[in-house]
C-alpha cells in the first residue's frame, strides 16, 4: 500500500507532579510504546513531533523532541503543535491529579503535623489533555489510550465517546504493573465507528504497526470526506 507522508504528534512516558523539590506523584509508564511508535512512523516516512515525559531513554534520532515534566507543560506543548499536524497519538500516561501546592523546600518529617505520623496531601485534577484537543480540532485525527482494570471495553467505549476521539487503544492490567514495561500487551483498538480489533499477548512493535495502520486509514477517510464536502 502506498503511503502519503503524515505529520504526526506522538506523546509518551509519564508526567511528574511535584510535591516538593525532591518528591513527586507519577506512574509506572516507561515510554517504550511511544518510542516504538516513533520508530515505526519514521520507517513509514512520516514526519514526527515527539512530546515525552521523563522516561530515562535518550530522544529518538532524527525526530524533533520536546521534553516535559508535568501535565500542564505537556498541555502547553500539545496546544502549540496541534494546529500543524494531521494526527495525534496520545500514548503518554498523564497524571490525573497534581498536588494543590508544591512546597518550595523539602518537607521534613519532624515538621509534618507537629510530628504526627499522618500527613494529608491535597490534590487537584489535571486538565484532560486529549479531550481538550478534540474540542479545538479542525481536521486532525485523535487516538487516545485507556488502561483499565475492570469493565475494560465498556470503559474504553465511554472514554472514546465522551472525549470525542476517533479511536482508542485499550490495554488491560494482567499483573501489578502490566502493561508498563512489558514486552507484550492485551487489549483492543476501538474505533468511533464501533469496530473493535482485539489483541492478546501482542508484542509492542506489532501493536505500533496496528496503531499506525489505523491512524493512516482514519486520516485517509477524513481526507475523502473533506474532499466530498
């Protein structure tokens, strides 16, 4: 199949939400799938902008990379880049919450609640980055991700609908940290059309190929619809 080069925005990794200068809230995301998606997109000849949280991996060679720490920093980077791309693949595991206030100095145990062993951390919601992009799009295809522990398909379909996405990659937990860092994943690609493409024990490079196949088709379909209009 002949492919037309696309301008892709791919995100990866976790965000870190500071509690004080030495502590933060985060998750187990490694960024492996995001890096794999970038490599597959490069192989297909697409132009990629890569926005990544802290993963410990070096930036991909030959790709413009924007490194961020927090969800708000990722939001700003996404909003700057979004108007110029054909599609967004939102593989980053963005923290849903952040501390309401980050302490300027390291919080000491002796200074917490008068030395008591109970310390309360007040959290506020981070913005929903992928849903925010969907409200601003003109022609872009947006693919989100959903990691679920129960009612997986129902929850993924609900996110697909409420966030106004074109497709969502559902992955399921099968261990304490899976799929973070695992070489294979279980789940499905769910489209707004209702189509479901399940997969089990699928290697991440093979998943990246399926994701790119889906995005390319969705962009092509949107182009035909725009031309017809």
